[in-house]
C-alpha cells in the first residue's frame, strides 16, 4: 500500500517537473533567455489555481486571507494557472529586455525571484503571507482515495502529453530554428529580419504557461502552497535537470529530469536515516544537485544527451565531400 | 523625527557591514570579471567558524580576524581550483553565475549538515550603549563601524600607495595590458581574492556579532544588499561600494522605520533592479566600464 502511494507521488512529481523543465528548456536551452526567476511562474500558476478553486476567504473559519476565491471547476482552474504563468512570464521577460550581460541579467532575475517571494510572504492579505494557502480542494475528492490518486496521475499524464505536443511545435521546425538562431547570435538573427524582442516575449509567455500549469497541477495534488515551496534556489533544481540532461534538447532534459528529480533526489531518501539530523536527506539532495551541476558544467556542458545539431544534405558534386 | 534619526543611526551600523561585504564583492568582480554569488555562503562560513571559536573561549574580535583569514584562504583556493580554470576554458558568464550559485548552495547545505538548521547566537554583547548626535548605538555596533572605516582606509592606502595596489588596479582595468607590462596577474589575482575573501569573512563575523541570532541563511540574506551596494556604487569600484553600502543601509532602515518593517529588504532589491535596468555602471562607474556591462 505504501509503495503504491509512493509511486503515485513520484509519478505526479515527475510529470509536473517535466512540464516545468520543458518550459525552462524552451526559454534557456533553446532560446537563450536566462530566466533564473522561473520558479516565480510556477508559483503564479499554483497560487492562481488555488484562488480559483478555493471558496471565498471567509470560508473554512476564515483562517486564511487571500484575494479571489472563485470556486471554479478543476479544468478551468488549470487553464487559469497556465495563463497566469504566461502573464507573469511575459512581465519577467519585459524586465529582461534591456541588453545587459547575461550574468547581470541572471543575477537580476534571482533578485526578482527573491523580491517577489519576500513581498508575497510579507503581505498577509494578498495570498495569506508566509503561511500560504491550504485546503485546496482535490477534484477527485468524492472518489475512493486509491482511485482518486491514480486519476490525478492520469490527469498529469494527459497534461504532459498535450504539453509535449505543444512544446514540439516550438522547439522543432521553423520556430525552433529561429529560436536557436536567436540564442546563438541574436544580432545576426535580427539582421536576418527576425523580431528578436517579440520572440523573446513569446518564448517567456509559452515557457511561463508550462511553468504555470506545472504549479497548478502540483498545488492541486498537494492541496496547499506556501512561499517555502518556491524559494529562489528551486529554479536551480530545474536548471540542473536542463544542464545535466542536455540543454536545448527535449529528450535530453527529460532524461535529465528523470536522473535528477527521480533517481538522485528520491534516491537520497533511501539513505539510512541519521537520527540526530532528520533533515539530512533533503540537505544532501541540494548538495548533490549543486555538485552535479558543477560537474557537468566542468566535464560535459552539453549534457548527457546533447542537442542534435541539424545536418543538411550536401548537394552532390563530382568531388566527394571532404 | 526621532525615529528617523535613530533609524539613520542603525542604518549607518548596518551600512558599515554592508559596505565591508560590498567592497570585497566589488574587488572580486573587478579583478576576475565574475559575479561571485558564493560570497553569501562564504560569509555564513565565517560566521560559523567564528561561532566555533567563540564557543571555545576565543575573544569575539580575534574570532573575526581568524574567520576572515579562513575565508580568505578558502576564497583563493576556490578561485584557483574551480573558477579560474572554467574561465580559462571560455565558460560563458551565465554558466559562471550558475556555478557560483551552485557552489553557494553546496557550501550552505554542508554547513547545515554539520551545524544543524537551528539558530545560533554569539551571546549577549556586553558594553554600554552610546548616544551620539541622537543616535543610539551599542558598543559592538560602534566597534564595527570603526573597524569597517579602518579596513576601508587600509584598502585605500593599499590601492593607492603600494606597488601591489597599483598592480591590482591595473589588472582590474585591463588584464592583458597589465600582463604585457610584466605584472604577474595570476599572483595579483590570488592576493586580491585573499584580501576580498578576508573582507567577506570579516563581514560574515561582523554580521553574526551585530544580529541577535543567526542561522545558515545569514549570508544569503545579506548578499543581495551587498550586491545592491556594489552595483549602486559602480561594480569594480571599491570606493563606490563603500558609499553604496551606507546608502543601502540607511535607506533600508529609514524605509523600515516609516513603513512596514517586513519590506526592509525590498528596498535593497529595488535599488539593485533599478540600477541594473537604468544605470548598470552605477553612480561612479566610468563610462568605459559600461562596455564590460553591456552585451558581451
């Protein structure tokens, strides 16, 4: 029984992590937009889902205060979460438009992430401050618990399937090539007539939508969401999956998510518990994450499954290609 | 009004520590062109090394010196072993930020594994409170201000009066040209990282002395105000960082006094973001340094 529950949790986490990593890969790996504030779009999706599905804040004894509370059905709330992610992603994108060095922009994004978390935690009326939102209704609450859990896994799987199909529209084909051109040399892409600024904002919107959907699904599953779930270093966890797996490659980052989120981070749970330090496995998880990122940047920056560079057929000529 | 004057006093005390850290951060960027986000966790390391020493009966100020020295050495080794080789291979700036953030996370959680997640304290600070021009400061805070001022003066003298200082300024300004002039830029970098690492360590212990209690998040909490101060003053400019530290410290405390104290940190965040978006070279950054900051 416990195994079954554990498997459900792992599958849901894998699904939501995949959606988020695909979004971040679209932004960073494929398009070269260093969005280190990515976790904010995930949080935006989660909070929007919560305020859409919860009732008015005075309900449940009024122990939490927040805006919204529309008691909308599950699919609508999911869409709202994705939309919120897109909007917030675009806003973040606007702040990153000024052409600064990439590392400056990265630090600015980290600060934005930290600032949003601070403001949301401090303002108790907006989204219930640092306590976060709880008692988010589960859409399958009426069913038998085991069926409800697997039904949720099914929903996550469906979202991943649809999400992947949408993703491929952006990472392959003409749009994909344009984005990669923008990543590799945006001046050249601009000179070739591509609207670099527009593309960046579109990518941040789509990437944000993926993140928002991920957050919404997660909030629905856990039933709660608080600022501790989206500290600014969580973006590093997703970034680690992207770098380890293979930046710019959808298969690569999917494998990276499997390696990092499932094998490593879940694997440390099985280390023998040291009774004096109960939080050790989580700390160890972060240490492993940071170490893997640095090891890969040092030894294999292209990742486990590197992005496949397109090969174009050469025109046949009398000389053999040399 | 009295509240604001007292807030200014606190701001100067906080600002002094922020300035201390910001100068170190600025020097590291000036010498190596790296935004070293690990700086925050290194401050935490210093605070915990200081804690260890104090728990064994060492005087707090000696602990500060030793903590600074430890972090200075760790910084040099870190730069030499990890950062410099990556830069030499042509690692992109964004990847360097990711590396330094990851290293910061590793260091922070290694500290947690050893010291635990609970709060610690250096204990009650004995000594009188002083009343100067309407400010109310503890003896510890005044000592920190004096310490920071002397360290800044020392750095100024080093940079302007010594050959080493000249070599550091040259390496900061144009590394290749400095090397062509016969300056051993690798050695100068090592020394610069030791000095800035020591400032980082001193700032970490000073923070632990001035706060009532701290935990493993100490460094990361104060890192952003320090980066804000460094950027405000013009990154790479130690003097700018000193002034930036004061401005960030005072404005944060005054803002907290007149409005919601929870938003104290937001002032530093806003300063940083606005500076990066509007004037990345800072107040005192020279126009030529803008080249370093724009796309490249």
